[in-house]
C-alpha cells in the first residue's frame, strides 16, 4: 500500500489579475505543513493564463507563493501539466508570513516573460 501523504495534487486553477492560484484536491492546513518538509507537487490540470503570472498554492490560511530554487517567483508559463515537481516548504523566511514553497526541479523557462536573446561571436583580428 502506498501513501500519498506527501503528495499535493492540483486539480483546479484560478487565475486572478495578480497571480495563478493552484487549488489542491484536499485542503492544506498550516498544521499539515512542516518546516523544511519535502512534497511532490503534481499538476493534474493545465495552468493557463493570458499573461505570465506568479504562482501560489492555496491553503486554509491563505495563498503561499511558489519560488524557484534561486528564490525567485515561479510564473505560470514555467509549469507543465502531468509533471511531478519536487518542492520543499519553509516558514522561517520573514518576507512571507505563511511561508513559501520552493521548487527543486529545473523549470521550463528561466524568466517570467518571453525574451529574445541573440548571441554574438567575437572576431579575432590577426
């Protein structure tokens, strides 16, 4: 028998003007979350937003921000449907009163918007 206690299944999504709220299939309470706890985040539904918006996970106490492993906000265009993300929860950061989730996986895009990058080669004169 397998236990899915440390798995957070996202079954629906709400988009607001300030962010995308991931709604788990079971309510997450602050007492269920442990500082430096590790969880599996599985998106069972697509994250669609017309613009690249910050992502939050809904809990009974409020919406908790999702950050990348470098501490930056994760945006809606960086997440994939049917993908398992390894995330950690921490609540000792005073910048976030409810704590924050940190994604340990590499994300699709390193930036919140589409940026055109051109490469240049240096030509050495001999």
